[in-house]
C-alpha cells in the first residue's frame, strides 16, 4: 500500500484562511497531533482570508490555510470519521465569508492524534526546528519509509514534520471516487 500527503487545492476559486480565532487557546496543538481535550469547548468562527486569496469564495474539501491545520468540509470529516480507523479529534468551526456572513455552518480541523517515526530524512527537505530537536520548523518535501508505517494505519502524521497528514491509497481512492476537492502530493515530492 502506498501513501499520499493530503493537501488543499491551489485553485483561486476556493477560499483560504490566514489566522486562527483569537479566542482559541493552544492553537499549535492541532498542528502536531496533541489533544485539544479540555481546551476546546465551544464553536468558534474562522474567517476567510482577504490576504491569501481575496477572490476565493468557494469551499473546498480541504481548505488552504496559513496556520498549518488540516481544515476540511463536513463531507470529508464524515468520510474520515467513518473509514479512517484513526484516533482523530474533529474541532468544529463556523466559516465566515469576506462580508462577515456565515458561509458554512460547520468546517472541521482534523487533529490526527500522535505521530509516528517513519520519515526518511535523507530524502526530505526542510529547516531544522530551533525549538524541537529532530523536527523540521518548515518543510519543502517530506519522504517516508513505508516499512515503518503500521499496516493498519490509513491516516497519520510523521514525527519529522507533524503538520502534514498522510493518507493510505485506499482512503485516497475513496476521496477521489467522491470527487472531493483536495490535492495529493507523493511523499518526497515538492509540497
């Protein structure tokens, strides 16, 4: 079985997000797979960006964002909840458009809990983190050693750069069959 990195489409028709809500505590946790239990208890609004993509108003199944979260539509959340078999926290938000109106009642940050040591550092490219030894601060490409991925995992994060989420080919095929608006990047290819 192979894997792909799940990413947002880069089409200008689709909205983007550049910041998390100010009222959200511990906003870095969903980038590294740390549980938000006890710190996230209310529905918050998140706004479409006027900076990153000011003309994009459509909502893709994975939403482009500058906060390193995996933000998904309700239909992709439902698929992951039903078929991924993973420990995931789905953090709900309401999406607000450029005019301050509700664009979508529910979108979700997918917080895949934990990460695994499966990255192939020699084939990856990124800047070493000054804060966390053994991790990238940013990443241009992330390769993995598939032999280190447990056979039962359909979705996971790699220790070297946890903001990226990998999906197994069978889960990818389901998203493609459903014609989800997402982008897939092969491990080791430029992001």
